[in-house]
């Protein structure tokens, strides 16, 4: 007997928003428990078949998570009548599945390359879901500034994910082995959320803790099964920890230095359009698109004795001879000839995060935020407690590699 586990698993779902499938093929479940992947039904209701670029999605891979929440909202339509005290009509509206997952970051498991049962290679799609649709670039750890090589070895292979404007469409499978069926008291259920996009993600590195993530998703539809279909794929990566992490900041025009801090967050806020993608004739979304800019920002809780970074935000410069913003310039009436026009400078620089295996023998991930603008400082103190000091930053993304936001992930073992 195969032991089944409650789990969250993820796979690609590249044809979830294929217009021909949506408009010409009868709605039917497409998860194959035998292949453990999405296998598309291409038979048109009126005869013939739809030609697809992908016959199926990638195999599901286990995401080792700490917690999960999933919701299916029917977005009901209601009538409030003049003559009666409560709703006089309630009908189904748009179908909106969504959810969230939290856990420890295992970078290669979330974005590495694996081989399926048919010897075909595929990329674990969770990191792609966060960063956007792409084919990751193959790199080595020697390509990453200051990461270096594992002890006694040469550069190791890795993959680079850049921030993309196109959403990556995934399927998320949640298995519940405790679900009881009233009819025969048997147990186990599986829900496969189709056409999902990762909307918001926050990655946190804190002292005395692991590197953690929280991610929200929304989808197009859901398939419910009366059996637990666990993927139970190998989790090959170890979680990154705070003890050997490095955080570096290179101010514009300055030299790189390590940041001494207690907590560091990276937040990617993507808005998935849930309104304009619902059209007359269906309760399901016709497409998955991002709406608005991707907000890449975060906070850094500094060493209680920190001053330099706070100073640059307050005075707008690391020049210690300048004690106020736009010192020696003139309000409303500056002159470029004598240099008195206001500059209103925001301190900026490159942020880097280097994460290693717990034993320090190999790098597991590298974050590059090419231009981080330090926008706010906050400090507080109570009684004889130490100061709490924090800096907020917003990323400014450019097209040159040095100005991009990207994440490199490395194989955990040779």
C-alpha cells in the first residue's frame, strides 16, 4: 500500500487560458492521477481537435510548506427588494479560487531543473510563478560577484530568474488525507486549482530563524477528487538559515559594505486582474494578466547602534559635512550656474543577499537588487530598551543586468 500524505504540490498549467480550449471544448477535469500532471482534453464539442503547443503540464512537485489556506468564492449575485427584509434572489457569480502558502525557502526545489519518469527535463515552477514566465538562464556560482565556489571545488551550476512582465500559469494541488467521506467513512481528498498566478510574495530573513516565504495565489477553476493523490516527490534542498547569510549594500559612487541587521524583507506585490478578465458568457476568467506595476520593496531592521544609513535618509547624502537635505541650495529660486537648484536626492545603491547551506559548504541562492532607493527611516525607543531602527527601500529596475532584480539558485549537491 502506498502511503499518502497531506501536501501542497505545484506544476505548470501552460494551456489553462488557451482560447480555443476555453471556447470549443466541453468543461471537464484534466488532472491525470496516473501521470500526476494536467493532461489537456483537446476534443471539440462540435467535432475535431484543438492543436496545442503543450500536450500537458509538467509533473507535480511537492512544495514543503508550513501552512496553507485555500478559498473558493462564488461571488454571488443578490437582489435586495423593497418589499421583503432579506435577499429575494441569490445566484452564482464569478468563480474565484484563491489561497496562500507559507514555509521555508528551499531554492533549488522551488526553481531547479529535474527529470520526470520519461527522462524529460523540466523546471520546478514555483520560483517562476513568483518572478514571471521565462526560461531561466544557466549560470555558475563563479558568475556571481563575491559568492565564490564551494570549499575545495569549482564553480557549481545554477539558474537565474529575472523579474518578468508575463505571468507564469501554474496548477496548485492540495491533498487532504483526513477528509472523511460520509457515504462510506473512507478518507482522502484532492483539489487541483487550475490557471493559477502567484500574486504577492514576501521573503523574510530574520536573526535566529530560517529564510521564510509567504505567497498568495488566485486561479481560474478547481477540480475536486474523492481520493488523496499525493505527489510525494523528493525534497532535495535544505532551508537557508540566518547564521551564514550575507547582506551587502553598495551606495552609488561608494564601496560595498556588509549590512548589520536583524530582519530583512523582500516584498513582490503583483496585482492580478480579477475584474476585466470576467466576460459575459462565463463565470470563469478568460485570461490571467497583471494589472499595474510590480511593487518591489522591503524593510531592513538595522543594528540598534546603526547611524550611517539613517543619516543618509535624513540628510539625503552620505557626505557628513551636509547636515540637512539640499544644504546650500535655494527654495523656489535656484540657479544652475551657482548650483543652488534643489536636488531632493534619495540615497540609493545595490542590495545583495547571499545564502548558503546550513553547513556553509555551498551557496544556495543569490539576490540582486540593482538599484534600491532608501525611502524612509524609522526609529523608536522605550525606557532603557535599545533603539529599534529600520530603513524602507523601493527597487528601481532597469534594463541593464546590473540594474535588474534577479534571483540565482544553485544545486544543493554535485
